[in-house]
C-alpha cells in the first residue's frame, strides 16, 4: 500500500459518495464485498452488522442515500495499512472512519465503518 494510492483512492471515494451516484460509489468495490457497520444493525435489523455481496450492499446504500439527501463527506485523514486503508472523514453522523481492505485488483472486498456513539 502506497501513500499515493491511499490518498488518491480516498479522494475518489469521498467524491463518489458526495455525488450520491450509486454506480460511481460501487465502482470501488469487489463483487464479493462485505460491509460491517453499526448502522446495518439498526437500518436493516441485521444483528451481525454485516451485509455480504455487492448487490445486497448496493440496495442497502441506495436506501441510505435516499434517507439522507444531505449526505456529504469531508476528508480528514487517511491511514495506511498493509493491504488496507482507514479513511477518517466528517459526515452527517459527525466524525467517522472506515477501514477498507483491498483485494489483488485494488477493489475493496471488506469494509468496517466506525462512528462516534453519543
């Protein structure tokens, strides 16, 4: 993982979410992508907090985008791992972070969202 790749990916990721275009957002993810988030537990009543498969996550995020029309992310920082990055950003829920794990094709295959719980 290089700083250049991580920064470029984070900027494109933020822009994709701010566009609210689900196809642009999903272009960053692998077909076998799985997402874990505390919001999944409440929004779709999934006790594990995990949704698996790009199609299922596309439906989930499409619903989330419609529910939050003022969705906007501002990049704060990017942290680099071995095959992952952590994107720290400000969004409609306040300060948030997502850990994104990449496959050999530089597509995200696992993601873990973290939010400050009030």
